[in-house]
C-alpha cells in the first residue's frame, strides 16, 4: 500500500518523538511491503518563528491533500516564551484548533490500556485492576457545550452567565457510526455515556445511538449515566471496550481513563473526520522541560502511528505488530526515564525507537 503521511514534528520533544515513530513505521513498511511517504510541515512555535502564524494556509492544505497526519506536539514554556506575548489566536496551540477545524476532525479517540509490565504505575488497587483493562474513549470533539452560544449579562444587578449545550441528530449519528465501526475492530461492545435522566440533548443522543446500533447487530450496546461511568472507571475499568460520549463528558472521562494507566508518555490519540482521514498524536504536550535531551518517551507517538495504520489505512495486522513490539520491549525491561522502575534497563528516546523497530 502507498500512503502519503504529513508529519508535524512541532515544538519541544515533538521532533524527537516523531522521528522515532517514523523509524518504526519505516521498519513496518519494509517488513510488510508498503511505502510510506512523508511530507513535513510546520505548526506551532516553529511556524510562528518561520511565518509569523502557528499554521499557514499552505501547511493546512498540504495536510488536507495527505492520507493521514502524524503530529508530535506544539507549544513552549508558557511562562517565559516569546510565543505567548501575543493574542491567543497567534499562540502555538491555536495551530491545533485551526488544523482540527480545517480538517473537520470531529471524533477523538483515546485508548486507555494497562500494560502488565507497568501495572505498578496504575493508582488502582490490584484487586480492581484484575487482568488489566483495554478501552477507548470516543469523544465528540466539535459540538456540545464547548461550541454552544454563551454570554454573561447582568440581570437585576446580579451577574449571570449562560452556556448552551446543543447537538443535532446528524452530529450524534456520525460519531456513533465511528464508535460502532471501531468496536467492530475490537471486542464489539459500545457503552454510550449520557445524562439522559436530566438533559434533552442526552435523550436525543440515546435515541440516535439506538438507531445507529440497529445497523450493527454484531455489536453490543449499553447506556450508562455519566456520573455512574466516572465511578465505574475506577471501580471496574475492565468492563469497558468502546466508551462513546459527547464533548464535555468525554473531556473529563478521557482524562480520568488516562490517569488510571499511570503513565503520560504511553498514551496515544487520534482525531478522525467522516471518512478514513485522521490526525494522530500523543496525548501529552511538547514537554519543553526535557526537550533536546534524548530522554522523552516516544511510545505514545509510536502507538499513535499504530492507530494511524489501523484506522486510516486498515492495516490491522501491521498496527498489531507495532503494539506487540512495544509490549515485548517493555517485557524485556527496557524503560525511558519517565517509566523507569527498579531492576529495569534505562534507555533514551532514540534507543527506545531502535528497540521497538527491531521487534517488528
Ligand atoms: P506536557 O504533557 O508537555 O508535560 C507534562 C509533564 O510530563 C512534564 O514534566 C513533561 O516532561 C512530562 N512528559 C510529557 N510527555 C513526556 C514524554 N513523552 N516522555 C517523558 N516525559 C513526558 O504538558 P505541559 O507541561 O502542561 O505543557 C507543555 C507545553 O505543551 C505547553 O506549551 C502546552 O500548551 C503544550 N501542549 C501541547 C499539546 C499538543 O500539542 N497536543 C497538548 C498538551 C500541551
């Protein structure tokens, strides 16, 4: 298969971790007989330095013409960087919002997977962890409360603020379809999370999700109220496969789900459009505090590349090969400093990439 991938290394540790992900992709291409062609574009602080804006129209257009985007991270040290003495729309992170909007990426997927070899980092008790957990949070990214009409006014001398939560059935249907499609590539179980006992938007959400479920008789569907879901994630995380939810609930639940894995350098993510196109990136930021020292953990970005193979290119076998390589390297005791534990062997960013590539 020939794939055109736009890479956006970005700032801080971004270039170091994207380099390692490409190393692993190249090895995968070589072993499985594919061709991955990369075009690098600037976004974030490096684009501000070069062009005065965090994302140029040309960079966006190049991304649009590609099959998928692999992103490192953008942003600098918020306290003392020249990139932040400007209007919010000109800061590095504005590039992220612009590219998500420009590429119509409305579905965000964040896996939360517990590696047995990193179980010590999980803050939950052993009896709760059981055999571990392996879920994805599918969050609607471009609607709901964060995009609704809002205002603050004074009513009879008292300040009053209003935010509105709106979803139409089309917005719900397209994210539900994504969730069911992804469940088919996993354990075929969707839990749709809402607050249907209170909110009209949640009642519509539930109705549309049930309609979509009829097209997927092989996928089991259950509904769960968001407050219960927040509890269940820390009481019985092993029960979840695909968690489908709206923007704000997903914002909160995906952070909760990430935290129970215990290691930020391991968490991948994807944002998808209506078709196969997606942008793949680690869940962490640009970590300016450790940039350029060959100590960043590249695994979140490498696993994001695996998600790209699975969701944008339907190369499931190849994605599984990368995930297996990561498990193998961890099982052999290799660790970057953020996940270092007693008795393990410490390696840098580039060596971790080499070790994983060698396992493909
Ligand atoms: P961060 O995720 O960059 O760092 C938080 C802590 O985790 C730091 O101590 C860092 O060293 C560590 N860390 C993060 N990734 C790591 C890795 N792969 N390996 C080892 N350690 C790692 O969050 P922050 O410090 O709040 O933000 C730094 C910059 O990143 C800011 O400018 C912020 O706006 C930006 N940011 C960008 C994105 C993105 O590009 N998607 C996301 C979040 C934050």
